[in-house]
């Protein structure tokens, strides 16, 4: 599940937003997912 959770935000957000935003947004998704 962790692999899929990491791929989704990087793939979807990565296309529209820069990596910096993806990392910041992903950092918020990690605690919620776990």
C-alpha cells in the first residue's frame, strides 16, 4: 500500500506541480496514510 500511495502523488501531482510542492504535499499525506 505504501508503494501505491507514493506513486499516486508523485505521478498525478508531479505532472501539474513542481517537485517542491509534491514533496510538501506528500509530506502531509504520509502521516494521514500511516
